[in-house]
């Protein structure tokens, strides 16, 4: 597995672009660690290297994903989340602590949060809906990205019209949060929910509009 990571990182370094590296910062309030590679190129590289690891056991792939996240490079995190999404159908309840650890320990900006949670975590929640109670617990975290994750993990399920009552419970928990990254997360969740449940979301927004809910985004 070390050979896989070494080869991947060598290619990432070769593709690094100093101008793109500098310009990437404008999308984030805090400093981010990036090689400076276009998202489409990172996706192609993730696909290329997935062909080298797809025969491995799920646990080995998750281990590789964790090693990539340890570098703090955003592109490596994106590749990790690409791979975890590819095997999301094989995840089971024993893998929930791994996903929780990734969100709380490695996610450090909105792009990483949304990439991991829109896909891998969202797919897990649709497969194991009882775990939505864990998202509700995330709303009480001191970590801004864990709180945002509680909302954005429901973006894909919301598009399918799922979990309306739970979405409102999570929105209630985050409604007065002062962090703009959390506000934008649950505002996005409600906006997407309105595609399938326009009237209930409209009623919810009108009920809480005086409290400054960020809708639409």
C-alpha cells in the first residue's frame, strides 16, 4: 500500500501548479494546504489509482483513505473521499466510527466537509437510517465542521424527499448557530429539501424568518 501512496503523491507533486495553488486560497477564509491541481484532474487521478486498489478488502481501502487524509493536503482528502464513495455500498455499521473520526479529526474546510458528507456519509445514512440520530448528536459538537456535516450529510437524501421530519429537527438545533459555515450548511439543506417539500419548508422558513435563517443560499 505504501507503493500506491508513494506513486500517487509523486504524480500529485508533478501536477502541482504554483499559480493555482495561490489562487485556491481565495475560496477559503482560513489557509488551506493544496498542491494546486484542478478538481477534474484530481478526479481523474483518483479513478486511475482506484483501479490499482479496487481488488483490496474494504478495510484496506479505508486505511489508505485515512493515510491520505493525514497529509492535510486537500487534493489527497478529495481522493480519499472519492475512494470511500466508490465503496460506500460495502460499508456497514462497524464503519461508522471511522466516518465519525474522519469528520471530527481530518475535515478542516467546507470543501472537504461537503465532499465527504454529501456522498460517503449521505449514502451511509440512506443505507442505515437509524444513524440519523448520530447526525442530530453532531449538531451539539464544538467543532464547526461536525455541525455543518450534520446538515450537509442530508443533501442527497433530501433531494430524494427523505427524512423531512429529521431535517427540521436538525435545522432547529442549528438555527441560532453564529458560525456562517454552519448557517450556510443548514440553509443549503433546507433549500434542497424544498425541491421535494416546498410548502413544508416555506412554512418552516416563514415561522423562523425573524431569527435570521440563511435561506435561500
